[in-house]
C-alpha cells in the first residue's frame, strides 16, 4: 500500500494536512528522517503508494533551527526524540492524504484521531496545564466550572465564562 522511500522526488508536493503524533514514533518505526533545509524543516520522511504518488511527513517551523535558541522550542534532536504528540505536516502531489494518514498512524501503533479532534485535545491539555498553575496563585474560582481564576483575568481560561476582574461574591 505505502512504503518508505527516502530517495523519492518530493518536488512539487504541497502541504495537505497537519496531524498530531509523537515524532519519536516515526523515528522508531522508519529510522531517522532525511534532512530538511535545517531552517523551516529539520527532518522529512518520504513515502510512495502503489500508484507512485509521493507523500511527505515533516516538521515545519517546530524547532530552534527556525526560531533560535532563545525561544521556547525544542532543538531538532529533542523534537525527533520526543514521545509527546506534536504537529507533523503531511504533503503530497494529490488532493487527499486521508488513507495515508490512517496507515501512518497504524504503522506507529496509534489510534487515528482526526486533526481537528487532536488539536482540541492538545489545546485542552495546554489550558489545563495553565489552569493548574493558577491553583497555587489564587483562591478565586470560576462560578461556571469551578476552575481557579486569578483576579486579573476577566474570563475563565478553562471554560471561557466571563467573570469580570476582581473578587466575586
């Protein structure tokens, strides 16, 4: 169905989708990625289907190679060894990569999750982590969901409820 071919010609492929999966799973399954331009892209996997269509799997502006060392981004080595789900870009010369993406998740031993659901889950995890830091900084809680909400916030970071600034009664 699909096979890794790091020598495939990816010229004229274009971005089709962004998926969330642990970069280390790709490396464990397929070996190290081919080097990218080491600026916007630090690694790329190339795959062919039975019809000869090329699919690309790559990071995009995800590391210090693009953003620099002073920013809060992983180095390329940290990115490709990470077991945390991160944005991975999918490219091809055709209009749909859905079957390829499902195959890719299966090869990595992961349940396929549609990108919009994965983004929502990742955003919720990010919000939950922020809200958890508020718990030690404030006693004020959102009347809608009960999450900690510092006095300087106008809306609850967890549910979006408009509380207003200051203490609530």
